[in-house]
C-alpha cells in the first residue's frame, strides 16, 4: 500500500474527475454527521453531489479541481502543515465558487450548503489519499510528521498484541456489564476495523461514531437489565477493551488524518467527544503499564514473560521460513536460468506455454463474477446489520428490526439507539 503511485489527474478529462469517484459511495457508511440531533434530517448523497458537478454551469468548478489536484501532486514533498493549509484553503475557495454558481442561500438552506462542503471534502480527499495518509504515502515522500505517525502506529500495534491477554476485570469493568453482551463487543470491534476501508475523513469518523454508539448501547442495555441509572463511567474502559481486542491497523494515522482534514464545523459535540476518547484510549494503550491496571505484580509479570517467549518463538519461526524461502528462490532462479538457456537454443519457433497464454488472455468473466451493484451491496449491508442487531436484541421481532434498519439507512449506531429506546 505504501508503494502506491500518486493519482494520475493529468491524463484525465474534466468529467472523469467526478465519474471516477462515483464508485467510492457504493459501500460508504450512511449517516448525517452535521445534524445528529434531528430525526428528520436529510441524508448526504454523494452521487447527487457528483451529478450536480456534471452540469454545464459547473465546468469551471471541475477545471479548478483538475488544476488543483495536478498541482498538488506535482511538488515532490509537502509538509503536513502545508498539506492542511493548501487543502483547507482550496476547499473553501471551491465551495464559495460552487455556492455562487448554484445560488445556494446558506442561511435558508443549511443542509444543501453543508452537503456541498461534505461533497468537496470527500472528492478531494479521496483523490489525494495516497499523498496525505501516512501508511499510503510512498516512502520517499514521507515527511518527519508522517514518519512520526507511522512510529506511533507501530508502538500501538505492538502493545495491542502484547496485551491481548487483558480481561475486563483488569480495567475495573463490572462482570454484570460483560455477561451476555459479547455481541456488542464483537460488533464494536467490527465497526472500528472498518476505518481503513474508507478514504474520506467523513466515512472514517462514521466508523468511530458507530463503534462508540454500540459501546454506549451495551452500557444502556446493561443498565436497563440491572435497573440502574445510566452512567458513562464504563465507556473509556470499554473502549480500551474493544480497541485491544479489535487490534485496528493504523489507528494513530487514522485519528490524525481525521483531525487534520475533517471540516471543523463537523468536528463538534458528540463526534468531538468520541474522537477525543479514541485519542485518550490510544495514548493509554501506547503507554500502558502495570500501575494503570487492576492486577497484581505476579500475574502481570507472568503474562509479559509468556508474551516475550511466544514472540521469540514466532521470530525464530519467521527467520526459518525466510531462510527456506531464500533457498527456494535461489534454486528456482538457477532452474529458470537453465530453462532459458535451453529455450534459447530451440530458436524463435519454440512452442509458447499454454499456461502463460491463459494468464495473458485472462478470464473475461472472473472480474464480473466478483462485481456487485450498489443495490446488491446495500442489500448485503442491510442483512448483516439486521443479523447483528438480532444477536444483540434477541427478544425483538425480525420484522421490527428490519423496519428500523430501513428507516435508519443501515446505520448501526442509530439502529442500536432505536432498539434501546423501544426496549425501555
């Protein structure tokens, strides 16, 4: 991934800038992040935004986009601060142009104005992802700040593996909270692990939002069963537990990417709290030590020794496998050289290997068989969401859960909230 090439904007015509981004929306998480408190708020539609860009009066907008994307990738290296300023300034510039062309009244139609901001952010960041997301940036283009993100990612990843033995009791999580709630934990892990599936800051923050809302759903479910008032004291320990069990990749890079490139207007309230909580949890795991846990020294040391012994054995195994691979590659190279010498003596009329011919021609139907239309992806997502909700709320009828999923556009966080409200 880190060796990916920069997006080739130069060779594309104006319309392709919008068209090539349309595939990004097929499986994108659905949520209206700008207006969480309003039930009837319209949902952001990226396809509709792209359709607006394809109208004739938006041709100047697309020319500006094409020029900016090309100029951004032309310079060999931008610092993180330069990247942030350039992108933020251009997003404001292109948004102002769009509002003027489309005659959007920001005071009377806040949703339409916000959706334009969302649209430009998603389009631009998806195009520049390989240049601004540290794990995706080619090694030669990494700045000091990018490298620091990757170092922190490695530190976190190491401790996520090192402390897999952690149990809820080590984080002072009550047993009543954890019993019969494994479905909530599993779903929270699934949601946070979707972070790397998306390129736009908006879609990434929805993964964080859904993970955290499922955790709060677990807390509310437990409190409902035990007839106690709601208390969020367990949220951070639960989030720590989920992150350790989920072992999400590139978590620090994802958090920093969101903070750097998400529109500040949409990083407020509930969303700001969840993102800050995730940062706190990441720092906790990076700096974890015995005194931060509820565990005696003997048990802690035993787990650490077991981890170190296991790591040593795995390292030795990897080295052995690497040596065997190198030997195999050497033998293969020698065999290939011998075959080449023999083939060269056979002249230019030597028969072409049938297997190689098949590889070059390829299977015309192989890619089509794996492709799914947006409607199929949506149906699969709905079924998965329904199944997950029924695992968490087994007493609820499937038809009711299905209606909730349809009404909430498959958004797992919102669906959990509704199910909990119905139970209460």
